[in-house]
């Protein structure tokens, strides 16, 4: 009799534990933020039907229908005082059952401040591959190839209210719904192409829907932060090259501006005119090839500076575009500012610059 009572008690206990686990899940249907198991979560929508069930440990399930735009995300939020380099290496191990019906993304999502940037690392998508812009080139990270994009949102909702801000994108060329995302490698690759990141506001695993319906279950979502990130698979130092379009660099000086002929690029018209960006280097020796030309038959000279130090000069003797190379240049490692600057203009020529390739 006692054994039977004990079996009944154990059965009731197992059922009670099951009920507690079920009741311990939290389902939200309206805009809400909070924390669970050390992770920050957020449901944001502007209209429509949404449901997000928080299942602990960074995992969640969600569904949406009749929406305009909705985001379901869990990750980490920061106080916007540190860059991603100061936080350390960021990576996410994830797995999801992702069932979109229409326009949707499965992605890493977040924001930076100063500058205000909304960013996406898109792993899978629904009926439309974002973002509908011209690729700035490809990078190879975690064994996959991603197109890199920059788009601009004008007077749109942001974490700072209605603002105009840039969006940075890495979009896989083939879909996947599980694996490791080396987030910091994407950040470094963006910055190497002149896409400057600000202080970190958040990094999350996100399901987004736009004028669509669908559901998803994120069964794995582990975020690691700290340490030094390895370079991207195609980073300089790995034997491959990086190409940066000059029009995507920061321009400065009295007259520096954009041109659209004989190529889409930058014109440096006077002494002190420059274009520059920040490049991540895994090692300290590379060759630099710059495509450009002069506006006439006079000799155009453009200095290469890395980390504020002069490393060589590119010479262009005519108006037909040509590529010239500075071989085996020694420089610092990590993030370095690369600057292309006119320092010897006599008023008789202009330098037109197309792209810089680093090997």
C-alpha cells in the first residue's frame, strides 16, 4: 500500500513539475521589453497580430499575421558607452525552426549610437532577399559567403526617435537556420569597407516580419562576449584581397567630392583633399593597389597614409583609368585608419579615385 501511495506521489510530482515548467513560460502579444535568464528580450510591432513565448535561456517562439512590421528578438543590450572592440569578441550559436509566409528575416539584429546605425546579419529569409540594393562586395565568414550592403533610412523610427540613419547588412548567399555567427567578424569587415560602427546598444537574434505571416521556434540562442575575434575567412592576412570603393570612404578637404565619370568614385581637387576609412589587419604587411586617373595629361600624385604615417605615393599620368600598386607595405595591425590624400597639387590637375584593393 505504501509503495502504491509512493508511486502516486511521484506521478503527481512529475506532473506538477511539468505544469510549473509550462506555467513558467511567458507569452506576450503587445510591445514589451524585459529580461529573462540574463538575456534582454523585446517584441516590437507597429500593427497586426503577434505572439512571443519566452522559453528561457535565450530561446523563444513567435508567430505573426496581418502585420505591417514586427520584430521578435532576444540578446544583450548595452549602455552605449563601448565599441564592439571594447566589449570583445561577439558570437552567437543558434538554431531555429523558421516558417515564414512572405517577407521575413531570420537574423542578428541591433543598433549602435554615435553614429546611429541599424544593422542586420541575415541568415535566412522568406519571399524576398533583402535589402534590394547594390552589393558592396562579399565576405566569407563561418564558411559562408555574405553580400555587404549599406542603405539609408530617411525620417524613420529608431531607438532615438524619428531619425535619418544608415543600415549595414551582411546577407548570406544561401539560407541556413542553425550554426555559429561570428558577429564581430562582420563588424570588422564592415568597418574595413568604410562602414563605421558606433557604441554598442544591442546585439540580438531576431525574427522579423514585414506585411506577412509566419511562425518560428528558436530552440538554441547562446551569445558569447569577450576575447579577441579571429579575422574573417577572407581577411587580409589570409591570402585573399579586400576591395573598398572610394565613394564609400569618408571624404574631406576643401573640394573633395563624388564623380560618376569615367567611373563612380571620388575626386580630390586640392592639397589636403582626402578620402579615408578604417581597416582591420590581421598582420602587418600588405600590398595596396589604387585604381584612378588624372583629369588631364599632367601627373597626379596621391599619398597613402596608414595610422597617420606616410607609406608611399600613387602617380597617375593621364585621364585613362589605371591601377598602380605599392608592394609589401609595413604597417600596424588591428584597426588602422587608411587615408588617400593629395599633398602636391599645383593647380593644374585633379586626382580621380575608383577603388583601393589590399592583398
